[in-house]
C-alpha cells in the first residue's frame, strides 16, 4: 500500500518541528516522491548526514512502504 504525502510530512515534522517541508508526488502513484526539508537541525552536518537524519525520521518506511524519495535538504 502506498504512503500518503501527509504521512511522510508528519513523520518528518515529528523529528524536525521547525522544518519547512514540501512533498511532491512525482508519478501520481503514491510511491515516488520528492521532498525538500529546510531545518536548522542540519547546521554543521554534511549532505549525507542530513539525508540520514531524514531517513531515520521515516522510521524504516524508506524502501518498503515508501518506494522512492528524491530528497533535498537545506539549512534554515
């Protein structure tokens, strides 16, 4: 079963309450999303670390329920 964009945003917001989050369904199938997450929590972190932080916020859904996520992270 696909994951709703609202659920992705909810999970990310739980870990990054200050974040500006934009989720786009790339294929209209609920399986392929692009997310932009802007948060002060990323300050001093490499892009890899920032992405790992977001993947951790998704609580194991990446690669399972959530098939594909093109991720952009930025520091607030």
